[in-house]
């Protein structure tokens, strides 16, 4: 019995060479290693939303009119959900069509600086000053859901490319989270639909990519 020699495959399939074509923002990133930051401000309108006002790369500088929430622990997880409804017929239950039954989005992130400034920005609470410069008090749970415009900025540590995710009126909830030996402020932002200026259909995120 003879054994046939097989050569080891060495091509772009095995080596996973990156694509060479340039995209709208130039050469495509080999990998996106995100350096995140989160900003908030008073909610914008959800009809004719002025997304064009935020078409500027931050490069690590707080965008005008926004409040920086400080150090982010880990990454910002942005999710866009689509639930599909299938249309089937017959005894064999054959697929005939499909449509989107539900759409939505949310974002989750943890803030490492779980201190008074961050807590006030996330909850909308105002401190009761017990001792000026020393002691303040907050009554957690007295407020309803806070609504804020949110801007999530992630910059690729490898090549400086930046992606910004914006929603004009996110519903903000939070809890205290413990990761390892530290306490974080874990925040969830539910992203409602909005209509961007110049558009007719609603969306959930305005995503801008900068070279």
C-alpha cells in the first residue's frame, strides 16, 4: 500500500491574510482593539434628530456639549437585536416568507470611577450635602428611569480609527457591580427608535466611523 504525500496548505485561507481593498475610511483595520469612552448629555428630540451635529472625530477629547463619565472598566457592549417571524404553510410546514417581528437595541458598560459625579450623571439624583467637601447622601430608588442622550466612543488602539454610537434619548438604569476587588457602576442603556434629520425611517443607533 502506498501513501500519497499531501502538502501543507499555505494560502490566505490558512493564513487569514487581511483584505487588501480599501474601504470608505481607507485600509481596513486588521483587528479593532477598542479603547472606550462614554459621554452623556440632556436628551435630544427623537424626531428630526440632529445626528449631523456629532459628525466629528473626538481623538480622545470630550465632544462639545457632552459630559464625560470617566474611566470605563473593560468594553462598551452595544447590541442590536432583530427577532424574525417565519411564515410557514402546509403539512410540511414549509418556509414561505419571513419578516422582522421586533427590533431594538441596548448598551452595557461599567464605570470604574463609581463616585459622586458619576452617580449623579447616571441617576439624575441631586446630593444632599451633609458636610461640605466631605459627606453627601443619595436616596437611591426615589427617581424613575433617567433619559439621556448617549455617545459611545471606541477608538482602535492599533491604528487610531474611531467609531461613535449615538442615541438621542436612551433609558438609563444602573446597579452596583463588583468585579474582582473593586466596585463598578454598571449601566444599561435601552435604545429607543428615532428618526435622524433628513431620514424617513426610524433607527436605533447612529454609527459614525472615522479614519
